[in-house]
C-alpha cells in the first residue's frame, strides 16, 4: 500500500508563488513580444486601399531581391494593363515608398499595375540601390535582378509589355536611369525624382561628390546589344532647395539625355496649381518629339513632391509627382500606339 506524501504549507505557498510568477512573466513577455513585432507588422502591412498587394522574389546569378506588386481590383480576363516600376530611395522599402508616393491610388483609378522592387539591406545597409558601383559590376547585377522582377511580373500577371515605364526617387532615380541605359527597348518612359544621371559616379566616394554637384556627367552610352534602340523619353523632377542631391544633377541628367538624342531646349514656363509650390518646366525636343522634360520645384527639398505629408522623404505641399509621372508615361504610351 502506497504512502500518502504530505505537502508542507511552505511547499504549497512556494508552488502558488511560482505559478503566479510564471503567469506574470508570460503576460509580460507577450506584451514585449507584441511591442517588438508591432513595428515589423506595420512595416509589412499592405498600403490602404482596394486592390491586391502581392509579394514576390526575383532570383538571379547575383542574388535575390524581394518585390511587391500592386494589382488594381476588377481586372478582367484577357485584359492587359500598363506597368509602372517604382524604385525607392535610401531608407525606404516597397511598403513605405508606396505609402509615401500614393501611386497605388492613381493605379486604381487609371488602371495599371505597379511593381516595387526592394533593395536588400545586406547589399546596402541604408537600403540604397548601388547605382554608382559600375566598376565592380554590382550596379549591373542589381539592374539584372530588377529586370528579372519585371520579366516575372510580365509572365505571371496581365501586363501589356508595350506599355512599361520606370520611376524612382534619389538612389532609385539613378538606378531607374541606369536601368534604361541597359535596356532602353523595354521601357517607354523613365522618371527621375531627385536623382543623379548615370556616368556621374563609379564608386562610393565619387557618388558623394556627385550628390553635391561636384562631378561632371559623362555622355550616355548604350550597351552593344542595344545600340539600335532609342532612349525612352525622360522626365526629371527636382527641388531647388534639395540639400542632399544638388539640383545641378537634375539639369545634368536632362542635358545628357538631350545630347544623346540631339534635342534642343524650349523656353521655360512657370506653373503653379493652387497653393502648391510653383514649378518651372523646360522641354527638350528633337523634330517635334519629346526627348526630356525638366521640372524644377521651388522650395522643395529632398522629398517626393506632393507625397503623403506624414511620411519621411515626402512633401505634401509640392505639385503631385505621382500624377506627373503617370501622365508623362501615359502620354508616351499613347504616342507609341
């Protein structure tokens, strides 16, 4: 017959205390975990609005890059939509860039797809595209991964391959320009917002010099496989109060584009919409065809013009750069058609 083991009052008290402390620690740990994961969840939360926010992964010989695709609601079977590729700036990712520019709202209304490739922090600690690192070939490796993302989206989603444009901010703008110099036949328009033209830098040190307008922009040159392809029209948007990337870079970019096509500048005109910052617009044409457009925005710093005021690198008082970018691309799509 088994003996009954008596538990002392001290043991019972210890057991009750241990259970209570365990519950408190678990509750406290849960709160800490929620606080820790909340910013991560918010960062990965889809931008507000109707439509699908689709994750993807581009893989190539130089690594992998994540991307997000916005698909507007109500896409019908057999329908083919334009594609806008959006390249974020330093300190941003796909989600924050979509929220800042609000390009998805325009895509929902005008019915086009938006691709947001995302730089890997292991490739650049600040999240910058390495557009300048052409000597080692790292910049070209990143353009190849972006093109892999474009090809993947064109294959799996209802994209009209004849209507593809690319836009970017800061380092993303420079990468957008580099991308079309490598693949000019794949894009019908390119938009550079506060960026630096290809050829102005070949290393981190020279990129810093170019940011301050201390580097000359080399003439653009096509790769051997694209010598017969003409450059897609360029839209440059730059703030005259940009202390991060000198406004001289915007002027250098359109002039480089104009030289490559033999275009000439027309007279500048001033435009102001409501209480937004005024802007000066200069168009470069060759035989009546648009080659490049320079939009210089008064009082705009290093920020997406007309973006969400609550987001970093975004200025809600500027003219709407997202609307301008889409209008510019749509015009090129119509002229091609």
